């Protein structure tokens, strides 16, 4: 039997995507959302668009939703947030291992990553969930891939 048995992160669809089952039913895999993404974070995986935060951040410009004619990304009339994901910092974060690093905070325009001082070690990164937009700007700069969005 063949297959992809590697542990896979949950699929992150473009902003304003319908719930997964409805998204799969609506998306025609045309690729228009991928073509118009200014930060090039949308990639085609198994035919459908997914966000790859290792490539950069989402600016929530709405270009992908505007290009979607299938209704899979219904931005029109939306007053809600584009998604509910937020940054999560793993134990592999360098300051948690005693090494000074603030690269994630340097890239966070929302200033949602704070560094709490501690005795005997460098300040530790913490995410303020209410301030985090889930844009992913902090993911790619992390030298040890300790940040994910969930």
C-alpha cells in the first residue's frame, strides 16, 4: 500500500474560505486566487489552493477572494475576520532553550508577540491572542521553525 503517511499540519485554505467540505464542493481548482496573490503564499496542493506561510505572510488584501468566481472565498459582504487561526510558539523556540532571539517579534506588525523577561535567561516570546491576526509574518523568519498557525 502506498500513501503519504507523514504527519501533516491541518490544511489552511485562503482567507475567507468556506468550511472545508463546502470549500471542496465549491472550488473548481481554477487557480485564479493563486495567480493574483501579491505575496505568493498560495500554492496548489492536490489541485486546491492552500496557504504556505513559509513563503511569507497574508496581507488580507482580498485579491484572492475577488478573483474567486466559484464562491469558495465569499469575501463580498463579509464583516467577519478572514480566519480564526493564531500564531502558536512551540517549545523548540530558541529563547525557551536559553538562546537570545526575537526574529518573530521583529516581523509582527501587530505587535502581538511580546517578550516576557525571566531570571537566568533571555526573554521568552508569547503571543497575545487578541492582537494576533494570523497573518503568518512570524513563521518564515523563525530560524528553528518553532511557530505555526492553528
